[in-house]
C-alpha cells in the first residue's frame, strides 16, 4: 500500500492509533521524526457566565498555535503542530504532529475539580453561588499564573474583589458605656458598623457591593466577630455605633486586638492600664475592734442566722 504525501496527516491522526493498538508498528525514519513525543500541552481556560452560573471551558494547545483538543476528548491521539507550516511553501513536506500527553491533561482536569468546579460535558465545567466566587477569588489567580486564562474581565455579574480588606475598630467611652465603631476597607470603598453587623448576624460569607462586585469577609476575622457578638448581653446600635456596657470591657479589648487598625480615647487607655497592672486583692489585717465569729463555708444554702455575724 502506498500512501500519498497529501494523506500522511490523515493516516497519522485517524489510523495510526488503531494500527498501533493492534501490535508493534515501526514507522519509516522520515515519518517517525515528524511525530514528537515530548510536546507538553498548554492548558487554555476560557470563562463565561450563563444566568449567574460560571462556565469554564478547558482546552489544550500543543505547540504555538491555537488549542487543538478539548479536555476529556478521546480522539485524536496525534495533533498537528501548527508551527511546522509557518512560512513554508511546501506545507505537506514539513507537516509535524505531537502525541497527546494524557497524564498532563488529566492533571489539569483534576485541578479544576479540586478548585470546586463541576463537570458539565467534555471540557466544560460549571460553578454556582459561593463556589463560583471562591473559584474566581482563590483559584483563578493561581491557574492564570501557569495557564492561559481568558474571559474573567468580561464577566458582568460574577466579579470579585480579590484584595484582602483591612479591618479597623475605634472606641470612645461614655459615662457608663462604650461605643465601638467597626469598618472594613476594601480599597474601592468601605463597610461601616451597621452593614458589618448585619452581615455578621446573617452568617453571610460574601456581600455584593454597590458597584456590583462581591466582597468576601475575612474568614478568621468574621468568626471572631461572631463569637464576640454572641458573648454580649444586649448589643444595640446608637448613632451608627455598637453601644456596650462597661462590663463588656473584656470583649471590647478582644475586638480591638482583632482589628488590623485600632484607635481608642484616653479614658480607655487609662482603664486598660489599671486592668493590666491589677495583680489581685491583697490580704488586709483585721481591725482590732472587730468582734466576730467566722464560720466555715459549707458550700450549700443555709437558713436562719447568717454565716458570719459581728458586733462592733
């Protein structure tokens, strides 16, 4: 059987894998040298959205040209290398192919699954809700550093703030109360106390901002804020501030420590200095005029005469 040069490509792409599956097959040296075995695939990820669902398409390019195959495609086994034809008059004489690296393609597929995407067809993956936002915020920057990634800038609804917000807490003291102001600065704007408390009470991880972007609350910070809120007796807002009783000073101190930036007035600093210098109540000698019978504490509830009586 004689194969014309013009049909060599079809032979390699469509029939060679079947022939090799039947047993050992040796190619003529001039043909074998045109089949590359060590060309790594370039993953190409393209993002889009459909009715609020993130859609990701994964393809692979062998050589310098555009992608030739989708993730999960069984055929072809060999793909034509586009750079072999660049600037050449006799295209067929210089035509070259690469054998697909199935292991590398499977590894790219596994990375998308580990990132929270769900297969929805050959080479197509989807994510919804917080899973889509988490992918865009956490995983896409890492993938884009190694792969070719397109389409994120064209998303209209699924847009996220990737910069980490900075938290701040400001404390002012009153006659018998403490006023706490909280804020989250995310570069493009700021969330104030009332908005933050609403988000904390709702348990939300993401908030949609006025500009349409989504902001994720810092995970460790949000958990600590919710714990502190749960410890308060009756938290309430007064003038846009969280008003607390003075006996909530321990919680206020923890709130200030949890913030990236903190500010407090002089009265609070004075109270904090007293608390930090407190080392317990020291024993005092009994006055000589004391006439009393000190009875041991039994640990139970007693009735009748008090456990300690005294006469001056």
